[in-house]
């Protein structure tokens, strides 16, 4: 009898305890969010505070360049100044977060500029997460001459970009390209360098000979390019600082083109045509240690190193049409990675090492696309009459390329696009331009 | 008989010929007439021909050359000498020596300057700002950001809105005053969700009519496995029952003290909260590493439904930096959309006083 009573009591206790026990097991309310939105993050860059009268103009200009850099990525949306509720008047005064929340500012950049009597400029800034009411990272300060105000602005923008997105910036960088003039059938070209946004254009060669495909060294101080000044294509090395140049030490009767620096800055890989056959060669930039990498009867060209220097991607028509292949840095068996319909060319390895950008021609149109290094997950980012020659930004987020408009009066221009395929933009240049190559971030 | 036969033949032949001449043209296709070149001619008499061939005077009358009139020379004009002027000395420039050919000619181009040096230091004075006097999280408007030219990628696609349309969760037309109505209701502007697309469409592709993704059917539930307990040595029955009752009572008392009370949130209430937070979870500026990071945050809520504290509970990502970026995005989402309070049932506050939110961006990576 006692046994029955005890069991009944146990059952009753268990029933009473059931909901509470279940609740305790579940603990706090749990929800999982798997869907969000992708849209530009609203930010504000009020005019930087000029700490002395001489810095007034620089303060305004630097703030504009910073805002332009960030908005140009397509990842951010600038809130116009006329929407501001409050102004920043003192770099050290607290931020009125409520004023910035009211206009939906999610990132706020405050800065100050001072100009010394010795011609030195000092720029300092801070970034705030407005809704978290917290500063993103520590404040930072850059110093330089007044003539370098644009570089300092780009550096500020790089730091802001990095703190918000978590990846490196690309604003403090340069682009070497072929500047063109003259009609299409009698076009003249010369090498030029500019800031990534098209400012500060400077010419490296005159227009007496056709020049093609300039490529920066990993440190950005030298440029490899192909010139027709001897009547046939020949690879030259040019020092950007002194404009001194010399031809690569290759047999004079050989045609050399499509050069690329290796990640060590010492090795050069290029294409050499001899007896009607083009193959890939590797040698030191001083002309030593020449090594033939391919020996197929087909045309092998457009080589590029992987960021770790262990592999080379190139284009070849050994299968009957232009396709992309990857091989070891010392040659040997190559693996075809392109598998879609159409012709693939001009492969370029991403600085991150995970993607390869390329030009694709299919169905009468040209595309810029990206694929994994094994050829999977191919994505076409652009489509036009003629898109070609991709180059990666230093952080591997943006691709710049050449687009030519259709017709006899077609003009070549530089464009950039995010690797998602969004934010297609034309790069501002003084005239027609092509064959761009992005430098690494400047030191 | 033979005569008659010949007469018949002749008669039929002649009749056929006459018939052919009369109506044979009907069976022939009329061909195009051959081109005929015609030239107009006219007859001339001998006098007319002689008049035509006679030399005619030129229609242009010669102009009489004007007579050259010598100008009157002034009296003091110098006499003109027949002698030639003296030879003017001319000098030739000094011969320029031929420059020696440069074996390595330099390009006559602009020498570009190296990028200016910029030093990076810690700022002189960068004291953190003093406590912000504004402590209210709520902005004046709890509506999501207004539509921009930039495309928005969201789970639910929405068409482009008219310029005067307000952004809201639901579509509603603009109301106008009704003169015949008994009572006047305040005008309301038209509302519609912000323009959005379900996936990124590049220049090279067209939006697909296919659904953005298909969910894999769930796997068949596994059969519950019953673990066979090892036989334990038998204990005295009385003690075992007492222990069990004591354990259940202790468990009940502990659970009652810590667990929320009242009815749990319905699935609809949970979904509403999930959608609210999703609308503000913006991954547009996140790095690819951050898009591979799942963060779990604990949110403490006020009775008004506003977040009062947000803490990172755990994360699963490739780097610490990616975790920071992912947490920042999650925190912004919770604060922005909860600034005016999430719509949660107040009578179930104990259920949502603490909410554990898991932000998993896996599905967003494929967009």
C-alpha cells in the first residue's frame, strides 16, 4: 500500500515539475536570424576641423576626399552635409550620438587638420559606431608635407574602411596604364601613372612607340611593359622614380611580351615568340637564370604568379581554343581550369589567392569574370562590346579593366567593379586609357 | 473516197490555221516589248545649217584697259638713281657642332615625383569623448532607411516605390479626404516596402525567374535509440522511492526560481521578432570573413521592448577581427530596429526579458 502511495506522489510531483523543467531547459528565448539585407552603410564625414587658419582649405579638401573614397566603394552611402543636425566644432568634444542617429548615420568620421609653419600638415581622425555609441578603434594621426594632403586623405579613408569592413583598404594606391590619344586607326600611346581615383596623372614615356601591358612590381617602384620601339615587341623594365629604363636581356631577335613580376620582385615571367611559336619563360629581372617553362607547339601567354609564388596561371590554345591553365612555378604538367563555353584570356590571380579574374569572350560579347583557382564557381561580372584586361585592387575586393565602346569612333576607358558584380564605375582619366595595373598599397 | 479524205484533211488543216491565226495569241504569254531606242531628229535647211556653223562672236565683251595715269610727283621727291644699292651684308650663324650621339638616349618625359612621404603616428591628444549626454537609444523615426539609388538586397523583393511613398512594412494607398463622409479622417500618405531585390544581379546576367533558392527537404527523423541500461544491483525499494521524490521536488523548486513564468511566445510572435531584427541586419559592408562568422549575442530587454544590454555570447568564425565585425553588425541591427521597442506581448515579459539571438550569415553569402 505504501508502495502505491509513493508512486502516486512521485507521478504528481513529476507532472507539476514538467513545465518548469521544460522552461529551464529552454532557458532564455532563442531565435536564429539567417536573413539580412545588403545595402550601403550610411556614414557621415563632417568637414574636418581646421586647427589653424592655414589648415582651413586642407581640412575641407581632405574630408571631401575621404568621403569620396568611401562612397566610391559602393559599400557606403554618404549622408549629405545639409542633413546634419549638429556640427563638430572641437575634435576633443563628445559626439552627440542622438543627433547622428536621428539622420540614420551609422558610422561617423571626425577629424582635425593643422598646418605648421614648416609646411608640415597633420591630420588626425576618429571613427564612431553611432548606434553602439562607441569609438571604432583608436584615433590615428598622419603627418606629411602639404603637397601630400591627398595621400593623407586616402590613408584616413583606408583606416576607416578597414575598421568598418574588417578588410584592408585600397585608396592609398596607384595605377599604371596606357594613356592614348589620336584617332582609332592612328592611335598613339604612352605609359602613365595616377592615383587609384584618377588624380595626379604623370607620364613615364613619350608617345614615339606603341607601349602595352605595363605591370607594377610588388613594391610599386618598377614597371615591366612591352614596347614596339625596335619595331617588334620587347619587354622593358622602367624605374618609376627616375624613369630610367632598359630592355630585358633576351636574344635580340626574339619577340617578348606579356611580362609579370613574381611576388619576390626579382623573378619575371613572360611570353617569348621564336620561330612562330610562343612559350613561357622565367628569368631574373637582371637577365640571369633564364628558364623555359612550356614547350608546346601552341600559343602560351599572359602568365601570372600566385601570391605565394608557387604556381603560374596562363592562357593557352593547346586544346583548340584559348583556355586557362595552372602549372607549377617551374613548369611541368598544366591543369586546365576553365571549362565553360567561349574563350578565356588574361588571367590574373587575386592578392588574396582565392580567385582568378579573367576575360571571357562568348556569344559575341566580352566579359570580366572571376572563378576559384580550381575553375569552380565561375561568375561573370560585366558584359559589353569589349571588356578586357582585369587587374585586382590591393585588397582583392575590386577589379579594374578596360572597356571599349563600339564603332569606328570607339574609345577605350577604364572601369572598376566590385567582385560581387555591383558598383560598376568609370574611372576618371584625362583621355582614352587602357591596360591598367593596380599597384600594391603605398608605404 | 480518196479525194474526199484529202479534202477533209485540207479543210481541217486550213480551218486549224485560220483558228490559230484568230485566237492563237490567247495561248501565248505576252512578252515584254523589246526596248527601242528612239532619237529625235529635225530637218534643217541649208541656210539654217550654214548659220549654225558660222563663227559666233564671244558673249563676253572685252574690257577696255584703263589708261595708266602717272601720279603727280611732289616737288621734293628724291631723285631716282640708276645705280644699284650697296650690297647688304649678311651673316651666317656660326656652325653648330654636331652633338655626339647618346648611345642610351633618355626619354624626354616628365620625371614623376615619388609619392610624398606620410608618417603615421598616434595623435597627440585623443582622449576618449566624455560620456555622451544623450542616453536615449531611440531616434525620432523607427522607420528603416529611406530608399536610395543603390540596390538593396533583402529576403523579400520589393518594387521601386514612388517618390512620395513612405517606406513601411506594408503597402497601403494614399488616403484622400472624402467630402461625403460623415467624419473626416486624417490623410495618410502611401506606404510601401523599400525597393529591394532578392539577389545581386551583375551586368552580365539577367534576373532569373527561378526562385532564389530551394530548401533541401529535411532528412528523415531518426528512430529514437533506447539505450539498454546495465542492470544495477538492487537497492532497498523504500530508499529509492524516497530519493526519487526528493530529487523531483528539489528540481522543481530550483527551476521555478530561475525560469520565466507565464505562457511562452507563439511561433508568430517569434517570427515577428525575427523579421524585425532581420530588416536591420545589414551585411553590405561586411568582409567576406565576417560573412563566414556566426555570432550568438545575449540581449537584455526592458519592459518597453528596447534592448538595454547586448553581449557577445559565442562566435564561430575564421578570425577575431571577423568576429568583431560580425558582432558590430549584429549589435547595430538589434539597436536600430529596437530603438522604439520591439512589438512583444507585455504579459509575457518574463519570456523575452533575455533573448539569445544567433546571427548566421550562411544564406547571405550566396547572394
